[in-house]
């Protein structure tokens, strides 16, 4: 199912033995454009601390009650490796974090979620692969904040087209399927969807995203209505219009 990423912000996070806080923002992998962690606001429970929750431990979101069940206990989360709110998440920290939970890492195995297709499958996967990743993986974790990337300028092949406004995720793999682009004054505030597969380059230092599309193509693309969930019929129209290979 495709979901509005920002709509998940504020969802109550429920561990197996009680509430742990609310969803604050997300960290995604800029290679696979996949959510790796949800950052929780734990309020007074664990003040001044960044708490990471992986899709590995998440159950299906409850949109009606705005809740996200987590297959962890409060004590296991509290005893996870601490990290400062200002400190970026490094690969060394991730190794320590995965060892704490006893899970296989997502960056070894060749796929979006390493040796498995979907994040919950790593919950029960054997953790022996840690020995492999120690020898083969670089130190850079390639994690970016979804909040930070919102506002990045979008450039087409022949001019500016707006800025990143939001993301649409697929909640089974937690992949960012689409960037929601706010076109601003150029198209009277119209919002359009662009797949990360159509990105030509991201300049992280200058907060710019260049897409392999023209302004005219985007102007005539199928209209996107944020109040309506993205379904397969809309996706077919979008991919057929651009003539790009489908991801499914």
C-alpha cells in the first residue's frame, strides 16, 4: 500500500508493553531510497535522546487510530545504544545497534533489505552475517533525514520546477516510491509526483535535485491530488505517460 510519509508523523508508537512516544521523522538510505529508521519523540520518558525504530520491528500502521505497533519492549528500546540528537547515524553506530537487537544487517545480501525481500523478515533472520559485513562494508551509512530533504530545489532538464514537499512510501518495503513536488508559482501551486528512478543527480551540499524530465513533460503529467491515495490505476497512467519502466 502506498502512503503519505508526512501523514505518519505524529502516529503513536506502541511497544509490546506500552507506549514509547510518537513518530517524529524518518531516515532514508540515499542509495536505495528506502526508509531505514523512524526517529521517535519519546517525550519525558527518554528526554534529550534520539531513539531509532526500524521497519524491521514495525507492524502494519493503523491509520484510523493513528498508531504504529512495534515488536519490541520498552526496556529493549531503553537499553539500545544511545545517540545524541545532534549526532548523525554512522555505520559504526548501526553495527552496534543491530548487535543489540540480534538482527542481520540490511546492507549485506545484495537487495534492498539485504538477504530478504521485506524488513520484517530480518526480525527472525540469523545474525551471523555481522561477521561478513565487518569485512566488506564501507563506513558511510548514506542516511538522510526526510525533514532535511523537504524543501530541496527541483531542477528539470530545462529549468527550475519547484521543491520537494513530501514523499509517498510503499509500506511493505518502506521504499520511497515518489517525491511529491510543490511547483509553487510556476504551475499555480500544483503538486506532481516524480519517481526517484528519474533523478539524474542530487547535490546534497547545495540542496538540489535534478530530474531527467523536461518542464513541459511535468506540466502535462497526470494531476496529483494529495487528498486521494495513490493507487495502481494512477501509477499506470503516470508510468505510461512518461514511458518509463515500471517498478512492479
